[in-house]
C-alpha cells in the first residue's frame, strides 16, 4: 500500500513542470527568489555516484562492492537533514504567493514530495545490515527508473528556472 502510494506520488509529478518556463518568461516570478530554489533542487537530485550507482549495479545483475555500498549508504543517510530542509523550503506555503505563481509553487512542492517519497522507499530497501541486504533485481530496476524520472523533472525545473 505504501509502495503504491509512493509510486503514485512520483507518477503524478512527472510532467507537472510543463509550462513553468512560460511562467518564468512572463516576468511573474521573482527572479531574486530563484537562487535558493535552485539550491534546493540540487539537494533533491540523485547523483550518479551515490545510491543511484549502487542500484544500477544491482539492476545490471551485479553485486555492489561492500565499500561502495557502505559509502553510498553513509552519504544517503547523512544527507537526510539537507534533503528535509530543501523539501521544506519548496513547500507550497513556504514560497511567497506574491512572487511565485500557483503552477510553479505546485511543481516545486511536487518535486519535494516526490523526493521524500522515493527516499522512504529507498530506506526501506537499503537500510539493512550488509549481510542481510538482498534487493531483488526487478525492484532495483524499478527504483532506478523512478529516480531517473524524478531527476529528469528536476533537471527540467532547473533549466527552466535559470
């Protein structure tokens, strides 16, 4: 149930960024407020060398190196506070309505919720002792696909806001 709800959240986010560029170009967005938003989007992005790299390895049918997995899990877990802060800064009500139109505020909040939802699923799958860590290859493929979709939408928002 939680998995299906999380997948739906990420699925609803896909494509929600369409039209944001038009809003930016219209001049209705406060350009001064863009820099912190861009910084927050960077914190939500899954880099290729972290958890994404480990999951790609598993999705390709390989067993990740213990040191690689350990380093990726430490980085993933240590980054929790930064992701939480970034998500809070992109919350619909945290962005001033006078400077950020509804569509943009909604898109940014969807990005934050998509990241938090995906992080919960990743924590469920990965935060186990190394000896007990068994991730089904199909599950890894699904998680990699969701990460790529989220990253693609984050890239789109980033490009449109610059």
